[in-house]
């Protein structure tokens, strides 16, 4: 049994001390019932409800082997974590199309159809995707629902909360996949759920998970070493996506926007953020590429700080990915490079 499988069973895990976090409130989430009504009405009328900021509607094209079990994922980080475990025995259909942002995604009748044809559905959780469980249950009562929020055992979370005051609330902050240490919980969890859906290939899933866990362990070591000797322990980000990563590697996160990148701070809040960044010695701003020209750039100009790109993996880019753009570990290694630049690490 692998180390992370043991941790999954007995609730053991260790994190460095968590520093204080500056973060604004998130935008309220639409009611699940309202989303279901939208889907039903749209299906009846022949209309299609797409995602904001996307030119496409319906799920992204399926990937994997056509004869594999039909696996549905809600958005890109889950796809990147499920695919290496499933390997040749699954075919993945991702709900969110290229350009769609999970923070404000509105499901379409095509999504219900994809779920109807699936065997297992991986989604992040009710905070980021309030529509997921209800839509899946109505589209396919036999669908195996798997929330990644449940991958962290309750005792582990309680230990983190008691040991590190201010640790992010798992029910409110969905960005666990950006911490390599916490991502290690996902891998045996994915293998376990795929094995339930497809018992005949359980050994295959367990072997793939073990190989992936080895890469994640090396990634964790790279982050520990890379972030051990920096000019500042403060990491300034365009919105609140680095709290779990900061907890894992003893950093102090400051975010310009809230959990949702569209939740812009007030002028008073902005002034407080700028003052906090100055007093804590922030050296750069980490921002998703599409955010760099907006809020984070104005703050970096106010602070005279450079902006460095950081990929949260939340949005599937248009066009065909390069191989390194479809590999979780490669993306996280690139993020580490930018974090080291933003904090002047040696």
C-alpha cells in the first residue's frame, strides 16, 4: 500500500505553519434549484445555455480510448489528475468547454446529455460547482458521483484546522489541487473510485496511481527546496488561489481579489492590500495570464512590482494543448519557477 493510501486511511499528514491570509469575500453562489430550472426550461425550448466568456457550449471533446469506461470531469484540474490514474481504460469528457471559467459557469442541456452517458462523474464540490450534484442526479440516477472535496478525510481536515489557525475552509476554498502535498490525497482517492466503477481494472488503476504518487512526491520535494531560501515569504496573487500552497510551504499569501477573480476589492480594501504588500516585502505579483492586464497589473504598477504568470489550470485554453500543457506535474513545475521569481528565491 502506498504512503498516500495509508494517509487516506489513518488521517496522517503534515504541513508547515500557516501564516496569516488577506482575502476578500467571494461572490454569492446561485441557488442549485434555479440552475436546474434553467436546464429543464432550456432543454424543453431547444435553447442552449453557455458559459460566460466562452464561444462554445456543451462539454469539451472527449479524450482517451473510445473503449474505456465513460468518465465525466467537471473542469480541467480534475481532468489532469484523473487521466494519469485511468490511463488506457477510461475515456474522459470534460463538462467545461475551452474558455469557460468554473467560478461562473452555467450548465447547458448538452452537459446533462454528457452526464446521462457517463458512468462516473468527478467534480470539485458544492462551493465551486453548486449545479453539479443536482444536475447529475437528474440526468443519470445511476451515475457514480465523486466530489474531490471528500478526498481529504475529516480527521485530517480537523487536524489542520486545529494546528494551523486560519487554515482555509474546505467548504469554501476549492483550490486544494494547487498544493502538491494535498494533491497526493486525490490520487489514491481517484484510483479507489475508478476501481469501484470498473473492478476488473482495479489493479491497473492502483499501479497507475502509485506511479503518479511518485511524481507528486518529487514535485513536493522540488517545492520545498525551491521555496526554502527566498528574499520574502510573502506571495502576492491576483486572486485568492494560493492559500493551500502557502500553508504547505510556510508562505504568507496576500490576494488582490477574492476567491472569484471577478470579485474586485473596494478602494479601501485595495489601499489595505497595497499597504500590507509593502510592509511585508512583496517582490512580485502572481497572476493568471488573462488577469495580468487588469487588476493585478494596476496594483503592480502602484507597488512598482513585476507580474509573473501562474497557471491555476481552472480554464481549458482554446486550441490543441502541447504535451506539457496537459501534464499536471509539468504545469506545477512551471508555476514553481514563477513563484521563485516572484519571491526572489535562490
